[in-house]
């Protein structure tokens, strides 16, 4: 049966109807008994089931019309919308074909798993004809085609007696509908019936939907001071204005009476009053030529008017004689020196004048002039060479700074690689390839003491702590802590007492550190020479540098890879490796004068590490091939980096990671740079034997950039094996500079 009609009975239902509807789900608000009846019951099928075929067809038409009305009232299409109804045919008719067994849809009850059967709509539909009217197949014995292309036969239709028996025996007959596409009977589930009942009652189909949800204020309730409102136009806006009509009628009347005149009439009267207008035959004679394609075009100069010599019948005095003609031909290579650019000719009449032979050539030359040399007014920048040079202060205003060589310290027999100064400025120490450490007095230039170190000295550094008299010397693979024995005797004795005390530590030294460095207490024979402690390293030490407080000192071994840098503590006599990975070939390291930072210079970059947080703070990009050394300004915010590719890089740490200034003052690789601790001075030394002293003022105002002015070039060292100046150093107090050269001398400039 392909008919379903639903009625909502407000009256009391019979017992049979109540039993038939006992399984219907209750509504969320009302509990009205619902009965699904067919029209056959209304027509008293008990007495009229022996009707004729004609009556059956009429009843079917009536039932179809009633079913269509029910569909329109409930606004539900049960033909193709199978995605909303998960249903299962409880009984399989005898006429059902095997090809449609794939499309039987399961009815999910509350006890079954809802994911046990899951299928898309396209897979459920076995009839592949699409959404076409099924009346097209009325004359055929099939309804369409399945997925395999086989015909779907029409199911056998029972007579009225079979329908009556089904109605009496089948309890689900009232909820059975017919699928017009496949011709099968489909039993509606409880959920489907509940959905239909809610739609008939004009309720929201979804039971879980909360129609009384709290209100969401999508638009603000605050009224703007100037609200944006659009009122519809008033009706008078679409009606012709009577005031304007009166004005137009007055204007028309004035035109007719001649009181006012039109634009055309006024133009005619104006032309009559002005009379005829005359104009120049050549417009370029009285006004400037305009050229749109050339900005600020300069008009061409006017040519002189033709004279008597250019006439076709000139007077005889304008004609050339033999002498004038010979002179005119002589100036053929320099035609601009001729008085006339042509030879005057005489003709009896204008008709005899021939064509100008050079016309095409001169026109072509004229076009080339216009194309290649356009006459345009160009703005020419007049820059004086002095304006390109920055305005630097005079060196006289930047004094004091060292200008002359004052003293030469001689005593070394080989290259002097490193020099250092005592914190008070009274003594300096030097070391080089002759394996000797020499202590000099600055005022007199005398060598006070010489300490043999047993290896090439590559770096020396005086301890900045004035309470301790120590010099760290890097000799091959050893670090020697030497008491120079000069200066205050009390400090010398206290230093010896401190060095004799061996602190006991319970910490176990790791194998990685122990294989890199071992602390050794010296014997008596070395004690007399001034050596107090020896640190044996596993690679050659290139540099040693002290922390500002004098307790820590760092060493650099470029061949040590990830153990290139060692930080040693003098008071506890222990060492530590700050880096576990190698970032490159390390050239030198420096401690920040104020903050707990460590500057590490590799071949190309300078990395700044925070020793407290144990992380990298900044990376300075040098953009150079090989960094040789570096120096830190006493303020700590500026770094001067020297490179072997003849450049000095000034970095402002507060400004950028790129150089603030690149100074190319030397012709060879720069080997040493240094800042003065008190004066705004810095110096650089290179293999070209040049020592350049420069003024470098760093201001406290962050908005003002540092002032860098080269002051003096001092060139007194001699070259040895292409080496010049190997190390430089400023005096701690006075504006003096010391330089150590490959010529085994130390020179002081004041």
C-alpha cells in the first residue's frame, strides 16, 4: 500500500487504536494519541470488500489524492529523502527481487549499535535511473536498472482482498508505505513517526533543539551619537516642483521678449564687436614651442632671416669671385669657419632655380639632432668634493693622543708576540719567540727581570687584581702563572702565600676536563724563577685573558675543537669547558668588563654568551673572511673587531648586529686592536708596520652615534718576514701606546 494518512484525534480513542499506538513515542510537550488510518476503514471495508475493479481504481485514486494532501500538509517528501530515515523492511514480500536485497535499510532500535550499519545514500539506492518521474515506466514491466545494469522488475500487485488480509493480520500495516522508485514496502520507525507528528503539530522537528535558549546580543544596545539611518524618500521628491515650473516659465518668457539672450546669440554679438581676427602665418614666431614628450622643453633658436646673398637673383657684389671661391673651398674641413654655408648663384627667373641638392641630407641631420640631442632643461647637481667628506673635528681639538715615539725597549732576540701592562702602569711584560718573559720598567726602559718559559710565548696577561701580583703566560701547551717579583713587597709575599695553599675540593673532575687540562704545583727549582702554577693543556694555547675581578681567566686552543675554550678559576684551582659543541675555529675570547658575558670570536662571527643563563645573547655578523682579534670598549657597549682582510669593524651592540662602521685604514691584515681605559682613544696595528691612533668617543646619549676620527699614523717598526706589528697596548693611565713588532723591539709613543 502506497498511502499514508495521519490524523490527530482530539477525542477519546478506541481500545484497538490505543493498543495499536502503544509504541508511539511521546512528544516533548504534549501526549496526543496518534492513529494512522487508511481510507478503506473510513469507507467501511467490512461490508464493501467485494467491490468491482472499477471501484478499486476509484478508491485508489481517492487514496492517492488524500496521500498527496497529507504530503503537502506535513511538507515531507518520503520518496527520495532516505538519508533522514534509517529504516528496515521487517517483512520481505514474495515478489521482491534479489537485485534489491542490497538496498534493504536497517531500522536502528535503541538496543542496537548505531554504527553497525552505516551506508551512504548513493549506496542505498539500487535504482539508478535518477530523479525522474516513475510514470515513464508505466508501459514497461520494470522500474529501472540496478548498479549492475540489470532491470528491476515491477513487484506483483495484490488485489483488494490481499490488502484487507494484510491490514487485519499485519500489526505494522498502518506504518507501511511504498517506495515509488523501487516498488518496495518500507516500514517507518518510531523515530520517523515522531518526526512526522512533530511536523504536523508545527513544532521543531529536532527534539534536542532548545527554542528557549538564552538570547545572544549580536548587536549593541548603545545608541550612537550620529546614528546611521536611511529614511525612504518623501513622496514630494518624485513629484515635479511647482516652484521650478514657475522659474522655467519666467525664463522662457524672458527669452521670447529678448530680455535675456542665449549662449549662441551672445557669441555672435561678441564676434561682431571684436571684428576680424588676424594671426601669424608661422605660429612659432610669436610663442614658445610646446613639446609634450619632453619635460621642460627649450625651444629651438630662431634662424636669421634670409639676406640678399640667398636670393635667386642677388646683386653682383654678393657673388663670389675666384679668390673668394678658392678661400671658401679651402675651409672644406672646417665648414663652421665659413661666412656663408653656400655659394650664392644668380638666375634670371625663379623658374630656373633648381631643387636644393642637400635638402634630404640636411633634413636627416635635423631629425638626428632632435632625436639624439633633445633640448630639455635638466637639473644638474653641483656637488663640491668637500661636501662629500664628513665634517670631522680638527685633531688639535681632540688632544691628548700619542704623536711621537718616546722610547724603544730592546732585549728580545726574536719576534715579540704579546705585551701586557701592570694595572698601576709602572711595569710592562713581554714575551715572544725567544721563549723569554721580560719585565720592563716604563719610566726608565730597564729590563728588571727575565723568566725562561720553555716554549714560544704567544700570549701574556697581567692579572687586573692589584692585590695579587701574577702574570699568565701561554707558552706552547702550558699556562704559567708567574709572580714577577716587582712592585710592592707585601703584595709579592701575600701572592706567594696564596699560591702555596692548595684548596681541597670534593667535586669530582670529569674525564672530559681532566683530559684537557691538569693543574700542577711547581717544584722548588721553578719556584725560584718566579713560576708558581703550571696548567698542562692538551693543545697549543694561543691566547689567555683575565676576567675583570682577577679570579677567572680563559684560554683559547684553536685546535681543540669542542674543547677550544677553557675557563679556569684561580681560587679553587679548577677548570671547566663552557661549550659542548664546536661553532667554528675559535680565534679569541674576551670577558665583558661589567656584565657576566663572554665574547667568542670565530673565523667569521662573534658570539656573545650569557654565563649566568648559559645561553647565546647575540651574534655579530662581521661579513669578513677571517677575524684576527678584538677589543671591548670599557663601557661594554661597543666592540672593535680586527680582520686579516685589512678591515676594522666597529660594532654598536645597542644598535645592530651588523657593523656600525667599517674602517679600511691599513693595507695589510690587522693583527691587533686596543681601547684606552680612560681616554676616548683606540689604536690598531698591522703587518704594514703602521700603528694608527684614532679618536673614538662613545656618548651616554643613546640617540647620538659614536664619533670615530683617525688621528695619527705611526710607522717606526721594521718589517721582518712580512710581519709588522704583532701586538699593541695602551698605558692604563696615561695617553701612551705601546707596540710590539716582529723586529724584536717594543716601542712606546707619547
